[in-house]
C-alpha cells in the first residue's frame, strides 16, 4: 500500500505541494502563547518534512508561483510606490545598504572564526541572507581566480552546500524577526499601525471591507409634505440650498415632471435626496416628514467615472457651480449628481470649492440611476467593475517583467540583474500605476489579486522546502550542526541590528511600514507575505518594493566581495 502511494506521488508530485499548503496553514494557525508561525512559515516547515519522501518537483513551478506573487504585489502597490519616490525613500535606501553591510561583516567574522573557505562563506551568505543570486556571482568570481580545476570544483560545491544548509532558516528566521521581534522591540502592533497609516493615506476616510458600511451615511433621502407656501421653482430652491435635490413630486395623487422651472405648491409630497447635513438643514423649510409614499421610490447608485470632458477641465468646483445660475442646461447636467470622492493618480483628494479638476481624475458620483445615466458620458468614461481579470493586460505585464529580468549589466566582472522576481515586481508596479491612471482597462478584482499573492508565495516556499529540505538535512548530517548554527547567526544578527538602526537612527515609527522595508532589504519574500497578511492592507508593500529592488543589487554584490576577501 505504501509503495503504491509513493509510486503515484512520484508521478503526481503536485499532491505534495497542496498537502504542504493544507497542513502548513493548519500548523501556522496554532498559537504558542503570543507566537504564531503563520501559513507561509508553516507550509515551509511541512514541505521540509515531506521532502524526506525524495519526490522530484520541477523548478519551473517554483518560478511560476513566485512570479504570480511578486507581480500581484507590484500591481497592487504601483500608484502609491511612484508617489513615494524621492526624498521619502531615503530611509529605505539606507536600510537596504545597512543590511548588506552588516550581513557582509557578519559573514566575514563567522568565516574567520570557524575557518570557512571561500565557497562555504559565499554559500553561507546566499542562504543566510536568502539571496540566491549570490550563488551565481560567487561561482563566477571563483572561476576568475586561476585555481586548479579540482580546487575550483570543490569550492563551487561548497557554495551549494553552504546555501542548502542555511537557506531554510534564512527564510524562517526572517519571518520570526519581522512578525514577532520587530513589533515587540517597537512596542507596536503591525495591524494597528497598518490601519492608522491607511487612514492617513485616505485623509481620514474609513477603509471598509466586504459588506461593511457606515452607521451614519453621507447621502440620505427624505419625504416631506409641503405645508408652507414656498412658491419657488425647483432651480431656485436647490440653488438657495446647495447639497439637496428634489427628485420626485407628487401632486393631488399624481407624479408630475421635475423641471428647473417647476414651482412647488402647498400639499405637494416631495422626495429630497442629498448630503445628510444639507437635508437636515432644510427639514423645517417644507413641513412634516413621511416615512414612505407610494410612487416616490427611487433607486440610487454610485459610479466611478474617468473625467475626460475638456469643457470642465482645469476649472474649480466653484467655477463649475457658478455656471448653473445662468444656464438651465448646466443646471440640468448637475441636477441630482453628487461628487462624493475624487482620486488623482490613485491618491484621494479633498473636494473643496477651490478643487481644480484635471483630465484623468477619477470621480465617484452618487445619484439616482436615471441621473447618473444622463451625465456619466458627459463627464467621461465609466469604470466597469466586474469579477473578471483582464489577462490580455496582465499577461503582457508578466511577460514584460520576465524580459526585464533577462537584462544583465556588468560592473567589471560582476553581473548585476534584477532577475525574474525583480523584473516582475518592477513591471507590476508600472502596470498598477498605469491602471490607476486610466482605469478603463487592466481590471484585476481584489479577490483575484489576493489569491495570486497567497497561493503564489505559500506555493513558492513549499516548492523550496520540497526541493531543498532533504539536501539540507543530509548536509547537516554529514557536516554537523556547525554550518546550520553559523547560518542562524548570519540570518539573525543583521536583521536585529537593523531593527535598532531603523528605529533609533532612521526613525521608523510605524511597525507595518518598517516590517515591509526590513523584509525587502533582506529579500525575504516569505516574511513579507506574512507581514502583508498581518497588516490586512497594502501599506507594507511600498517600502518593501523599494528595499527589495535595492537588495537585489546590494546583496548580489556580496558574492564577489566574499570570494575576494575571505
């Protein structure tokens, strides 16, 4: 029976991938006091155990899963990333540089203390700092040293040995540091700080999830019986009381047309829709309020529209409003339509009388379905929200990212490249930014993006565990625990020092932002995945994207330096 199972698993190794995910997320959900592994770390540990079955799993699957994860991360964070470039990212630059320098010093000290050769030291850096590119730069540097063939072969084999022994804890240790030690040292909670940072980005607006809604709504509807002799037209009433719309009028039991010139009469029953404070302010103008009235039911909607009308471009809200006083046409266009949010390049703007509208702005408008349908194409192009992912757009984004990963720039004999991961991240950032600017193409539902991130990252580390776990266990048996423990030091010391450097020198005061930056500066994708899950929003992604790109360069340079100086 056991042989039958093993034979079939050999033919279908993907079973082990999903078993790692299932058991890993179960293990990761268990709390040990205040410590919790999380699904990604749990999947990694289970995969290491399952690697004892010695089942081959193709590396192409690992590359696919990681590409899905890192592209989705970039896409989600593109608008915020490009807004944050400049002086604001100096902290991330210094943090990534600090990690590279302290990592290099730690490796050099360990190599001297334990008499490691150039190959083991370089492998130690590659695994302990989870920067696989060091394998390539170190091996290439060894070939330029003029060593005898047998010595060169041994040193290059030692690079792989050092990497295999230390890589697993390199990933796991980074998770522990980012998820447990950093918040404890800062005395702050990642989730709380992520929510606070998001609220600051939204300029005080609340970020709602799922079916959540505000107890006190911004827009309301009320039905009144006109008991006062108003004798004013709808246009005059609405211009005198900005923020309300008379949507329906019932006179003597019949609905009548609502035109700008229609005059309200005593005993009319009217439906008022508008901003809550404006409706409350006119509650005494008309008369008593009714709970309901047959025929006055109106369906309202909210729609995002890309602003493309040049007639209103570069004009302020006050200038546009002023036109309704002199033109019934402009009054009818704006009648019943409320601007409840305005975004420019993905950033929320305050809407005031002095707010100037630019082509490409995304307007969130509110009104009755008929009113919205009347004006939406006058404003610009509606943004269609659906559950389908635009793979014509995102497929091209992934392809472009992988092509960017092919590019290699040589500094002397040292090849510098972003690799497939860095290329996919950069492409995702650009395609996410472009989507935020245009909005009419490139749709990716939030659920689809979240699935790509969750499945991509957890699947990636599971394949790493299934591929490397047995080799690491075997190598530890052959060479003892010394290399493994040295790797633990190389993983932990630079990150712990970086926490104090970031906290007290760079002045990070937000645990979510700091954790994202720290994970990126160590190329610690599993740790970042856990931070992102804990944060519950995209706040950690921008600092991660900056430091991750820098780490791909800074850490890759360590390979030749270690080979030259050990």
